[in-house]
């Protein structure tokens, strides 16, 4: 199997299978750890979500944990700068700016 000859659908399916394999491997590792703990006479300890490899969603972050930047600022910047430059040195109030939007 050559990766360069895969279609995008085949590649997406392959990615899904790899993710499923990693999830199952994580579960298997937890079961193995619990069995070893029982063999050693200890009770199995629960792991935190981060330690067990479970990724939980966090608002404002992408899957790699980097914070997403808001795009709203880019949409507002140009109209705000235009209104401020039109107002000149006398300026403009926030209420007036809000009314223009």
C-alpha cells in the first residue's frame, strides 16, 4: 500500500482506523495495568482523563491544545478604523459607533 496512491476517502478511512486503534490500545493498557495491580495485591487506581489519554473538548482550543483566535476582531477592525478616521480629531462615542453597525 502506497500512501501516494490513496484517494482522499481512503485516507480519511485510514485515519479513522488509526484513531480507533489508538483508543483501543489505551483501553487495553488500562486493563493490563489493572490486572497487574490485582496480581500485586493492590487495588487498581483510577487515572485522570489526561493520564489515560482521553481528550476532552475545551471551548476555545483546537485538538492540539492551541487557543483559537477569534476572527470577529478582523471583521470589526476595518469599519471601526473607518468610522474613527471619519470622525477626525473630535472623535466619536461608543454609542455612535454601535449605532452605525
